[in-house]
């Protein structure tokens, strides 16, 4: 697991590049916010998390299958990740931030600009 990147992943870089091309300005690094969001758009009071389907257990995604070996360990670990995601979302919303999630399997460079525009056109609607 030490070789698994937690930041600057390919999906995250694709999202940041698309946001920049669309003219949105953002910060990285969590900015002292709960859960260390991947992207912070202060002007819009919006944070974006780019979630890996396996690590955050994207419902219905084939990439979110729990491994057969050591399944008890993985089940517990991934359940804790999901609980933490819920807690962090609630904390951020309580602070007045809009929280958006983009899933690894749904990030396609050709359709990404449209997805990102929809984030700001649909208010609190979560991209799934």
C-alpha cells in the first residue's frame, strides 16, 4: 500500500487541468479544512474530492470489489473510509461549504468540462 499515491493521481490531475482550462481558480492541499479536500474553490465555497472507486467503495462500480484474500481486513478498512467520508462531508457542510465528489471511473477527459460546468450550474447536486 505504500506505493499507492494519495495525491497528484491521474484522475486528480485531469480534473485540475480541466478546471484551469475552464477558467476556474482553485487551491490544493486541504487549506486546513476537514478531510483535506483535493480541490478548493474558495470563490464558490465549494470543495471537490476526487475519489478512487476502490478506496471509497463507489456503489455499483466494478472497481470497488473487495479482494478475496484477507477480505475481513479490507472490508473493515474500506468501511472506515466510507464512514470518514460521511463525517467529513457533514463537517464541511456545517461550515458552509458545498461538497462535490468525482469518481475515478467517471472521469473521462472528453466529457470532463461538461461535468465540471454542471457542478456550478446544479447547486448542491452531487456528481455520480
